[in-house]
C-alpha cells in the first residue's frame, strides 16, 4: 500500500472512532436525564395526589427540577458535538 491509501484508511478510522464516541456519549448521556425526569414526574404526581391544594407549587418545583435534570443531557450533546467537529 502506498502512503496516500494508508492516510485515507487512517482518516476513515479516525472518523469512525469519532462517530462511535459521539454515539456512546449521547447514548449514555441520555439515559440519566430520562430516568431522573421520570422519577421527578412520578413523585410530583404522588405529591399532588396527597395534597391537591399544593398542585401549583408542586408543578412549579417539578418543572425547575426537570430543567436541572435535563442539563446533563445537554452537556452530553455538547460533548458529542465537540467530539465530532472540534477534535
């Protein structure tokens, strides 16, 4: 094999590694926010069922907690983009 074909193969391996790394980053990074937001919603519904008069307050706090839990998914997306395009 000549030097040009070796460089093409090396570049293809690098691109494949980036794609696999970004896929793992998003796959693993999306699991935790999904589980966390599900738990937040379930416990908020339990709380509203126990004390319906506090539904507005519980819903507000639930949405804030969901936003905080979602930030880990957004960070994973940012890292996946950095892996794909910046490295």
